[in-house]
């Protein structure tokens, strides 16, 4: 289990029952990784970097990941930067 936090990625290894869902893995990891480290209820999740649903069945050895939401839209930031550069004096 990997959890992306503002202070860095936290990891823990868990043993869960066969057929456990991603949601069940998250519930087992939450006390170990801390309640306030991430949005445990609504944060996006994935397995090995590929987004998945919380109902997905986790296979033995899967790295379940809980992601942080983006602080800003990268496309909007890129557009704003382009406008600033275009308006800069001497260009």
C-alpha cells in the first residue's frame, strides 16, 4: 500500500483476505498510515499507477495506491504562463 501525502509517499505492507477489494485494503491501511495523511474516502486510487475503482479485487502482491488530488490544473497553469510570457515587455 502506498499513500501520497504532502510530506512524501508513505508505504506499508498488509496481509488481507483473498478477494479483498481496494476499499478493504484502504480500510486496513488507514490506521497504519494515519487518518489525516490523505483523502481516504474520496481520493483517487490505483494499482501500480493505473487508476481503478475501489470495488476492484486486489491480487496478491498488488501495490494499492492512494493519490492526492491536483492542487491546480496543469493545463490552466500552462495557458496562464503562456499569456504572461506573451504580455512580458520586449517580446
